[in-house]
């Protein structure tokens, strides 16, 4: 079955969604890409999930991508002797940056990042547990950050810690992440997400490590540090996709700044021809409830209207009580937003001086689709690049990305408006490939007699970036392709 929803759904696997039966239900409900959170689980756990996802996708006849999400250098407090403590505003509380610290109590607790004492100064605000607990830094000594608690609350083991405004200097990749890159390479997943990246160099280092492991993943830069916003353009250029990771980002920059910055990140990704994912707490109430709040519905819909390629579910599908209902709700909201809002592309603002033929052909295809009535755009592609370039422009017609490579089809599963379809063009002249591809789409029920379509291909489709031809075709009897013109 082919899913014609334009916006894609990324769902996190976890205890609530581990079985082959549940994964199959999630795929049937509309999941396009699954996320493996490498903050939890062993290599064997991840390998078993990959196998189950591949089985479920094959049974459903769908292309389902897999994203491995590196843990990254998230700063956490250590454990308490009693598991948690209750803090009151005004009390003193120490964060101890020492390897041999004892379990914490109501006066102090250890921190995982021993360099914290070098990165903070008196007057800074530290936010713990996603901002639920705030502390003001009063004094910094050799191994202790002494604070005043600003908000009442309960603080428990291993909660996260951020500095308001960012500025913590630890790198994006830990030793665990480097080992996990090798694990992910062995599993053959399609996307690799880099947590807490600060600059393009973090992405370049990740790519070098992946290449050393014999792997060429699509890299996803998670924008969740204040520093990443300063370096946003270069990070986007160094990645295949970006994620608006609103949890830690919102903590670092403040919730009031988050909506505008989310829109900026989405806009920047689209302008620079990259895929973009919007994530974190999109349907958070569905961890415990079978329906979303109206505010959550509007949040998801606004992301769709802004042009995000994909929306992500985290705890909702990993540990929530209603994982399948959460996906169904997400799909329903995306479809509703897509029906209600349709925007024409401003080609005057489109990129100039395109350096690649496939980019120019993609832009021409989308321009034509705006000015003549066509049923679909069909991109015959090796890597998925032409389909991605097409999907950066708003259009009312679906883009069918036809490729012989399973990996390319799974990458296209994350691209807005793109429907990946298996098709092998090897050994076929361009006109024959166009005819056979059109017949395949006709047999799949995606085209009917009389439909016009824009078809992009290359003289030699066995090469990446070889797209150099655009054809306007009409579907004839039995799915035949009748040429109306070639550019």
C-alpha cells in the first residue's frame, strides 16, 4: 500500500513498541521512519529492532527508513542516595564535579560533566530536568558549583542539566557515540542523528567516522544548543537533514524564543535544499491519554504549514500507553493541515546560479507543475537527490521517486511530498524507462488514462546526479506513455 500523505511521520521505538506486531501496527498507521534512541539499550537490542522493522516494512510493502540517534554529551546530575530530593526556593544546593562523589542528598549531588566548573560563573542560571528546576550560580570553586535554588520541585536521579543561554564547551561526540557509530554502520541504518552539535566540524567529524566504518549515512544535525543557532547555515550545509530538537533547545534559549526560531530553522533548511524534522513533545499528552489536546493539534498543524518534512513522536510511541493511536492522530492532523493550506512557490525567491543539472531540472519540473495541469512528477533517480530538490518547492502534486536502490528509497521516505517506488532502469534507454515507469505507476493505481505527468531522468541513470532530461508525458491506454514534449 502506498501512503500519499505529504508530511512524514518519524516514531521512536521503545518498550511500548518493541514487538513485531506493534511495529507492524505503527507502519500500518502511517510511520515512515523509525528512530532508535541510542541513549538506551544495547547493540543487540538495536539489532533486533532493525530486523523487526525490516520485516514489518516488507510485509506491508512499504519503504520504512531507520534513524539511529546518538546520545551525545548530555550533561546529567548523578544519583541520589534516596533516588530523589525535594528542593525549596532559596535554599543552597551544590553541584559537585568530582569523579569520586558520594550519592547525593538535599544539599548536593554530583554531575557527569567534570568541566562544568570551567564553563559557568557567578550569576549564571542553570536549568535541571528540562527547566523544571532553576538554580542561580553563586560561587564556583575547584570542584563545586554552589547555587541558590530558584524554583520549588522534586529532583531525581540522572536528570539533565543546561545553562541558560548555552555556552557549555563539551564536544558533540563522546567515546560512547564513536562506538555507537560503528554499531549503527553494522546495522545498516539509513540516517544518523548527531545530538548537541555546535558547528559544521561536529558533522564533518561524524561523517569521517562513518566513512572509516565503511558507511555513508544521511546525517541529521539536531539543533538543540544555543551555539548551533549561531552556526546554523554551516551546520545545515554539512548535513543531509536537520532536526528542530525543541526540548534542550527550548531550555537553553527560553520558551518565548522557541516558536520564531523553529520557523527560522525550517525556513533555512528548505532554502538550503535540506530535509527538516520537527520534534519533541508534539503529542506529549498522548503518553497517558488516547487523544491529543487542541494545543497539540495546532502545534503539529503549524509545523506542517511551515513546511517541515517530518514530525516526530518520542515518548508517545516509545513508552506511552497509546503508541498506535498517537501515530493515527499525527497522520490525521497532518492530512487536515495539508487539505486546508496550499501555498504557491515564489519562484522569484528560488535559488539562482544552480551548479548542478539535476537541481536545474528539478526546479524546471516544479515551475511547470505550477503552470500546467499535471497529475504527478516522476523522478527517476539513483540517490534520491532529484526527488529531494523537487520536494523543496511547494506543489499540489505528488512526487514519485523511482529508484532501484533500497537505501535511496528509504531516504526518500523522510522527504515531504515524495512517494518512493522500487523501479530498476538499468539497461533501458531513457524513452523505454519512461514508458515502463509510467506503466508501473498505472498498475499501482497512482495514474489513470489521460493523466499528464512530468518525468525527469538522465541519459545514464546508473550515475549519481545524472538527471538532465525533462519530459511531459500523457498516460495512454493500458498505461502507455505518450510524449507531449522533451526539454
